[in-house]
C-alpha cells in the first residue's frame, strides 16, 4: 500500500519514500493500464529516482509471444501520446520483439517476452526500490504468466 505525504509517497515499509514526480506517476499509471488492456502479464513499476539520475521510474510487463509484446508496446505508445501528449525519445528492440524498451525520459517502459523476463529478472535488480501504485487492472496481472504456462501444458511455468 502507498500513502501520499507532503514529501512524496510512502510505502507500507516506512523507509521506502517514493520520490518520483507526479508526471512520472501519471505516465506509469497510463502505461500500466494500456499494458493491462492488451493482456500483459506481471505488470510492476519501481521508483528508481533515488538510484538513477536518468529517469524516475521503470515499468515492467511481459507477454507470452513476440506479437503480443509488440501489441502491448504499440498500445502504450499510442495511449501515452493520445492521453498525455508524451512521445518516447527512444524505442529499442522492435526487430526481434523479445524485449522492447520505450524511453520517455521521466519513465522507461520494458515489455519483455516471458522467457526474457525470467532470464534477466529485472525485479531482482530493483527490489530495493519502492514499488509505485498501479491501477487495479494492472495489479490483477500479477502471476498471470505462470497461469498461462500451466494452461499451455507447462505446470512449472518454465515455457511460455
């Protein structure tokens, strides 16, 4: 749970103060909702503003195939442009569509194929940073990758 204070946002762990700007949080929420609308899995956002000077937040999402990764990224880009007038300064990874990065300066969006998500485990790198609040639809995506793998005949969630 995240509570707003005069200094920023405070997580349940009182030591984790969220210092990302309101604009960054607005971008993260819009991007997370767009990703959820395109059925992304395991959407999570971190406030990295205290440890990185180049951006305020990272949004991570994944999908079970390359085509869906691209669809999620396209929806995020379209929605942020249409609703918030934001365009990425850089877009990388389109060729293979295994890990596409959208750099909006204030936030960086990573949409990964499920296999890359497991292999690179970005959550481990940023686990000490506070999580940002996300829309309910985005929170409901947590654990969907394992559920999808189980339904596809992989009970351990190893394949995607």
